[in-house]
């Protein structure tokens, strides 16, 4: 906040966003997709939705 008041942008914030938050977000999306897919496969013949 103080750096913005004097007109300087904190470079570490962009670096942290790029190198930590970006890959974490991609991994969490991938993990959610895999979890849903495994749950559907475990359900077997119990089809849910319009395809029966």
C-alpha cells in the first residue's frame, strides 16, 4: 500500500502471482477434473443426466 502511494509498483507481487498462484490454480483445476472423472467411473452404470 505504501509503495503505491509513492508511485512504485511492488515487483515481488507480480513474480509471486506468476510463479506460485498460476501453477497452483492450474493444478487445482486439473485435480478437480480428475476427481470428477474418477467419481463418474466409480459410479459404473449409474448414469446421471440426459444420456441414459
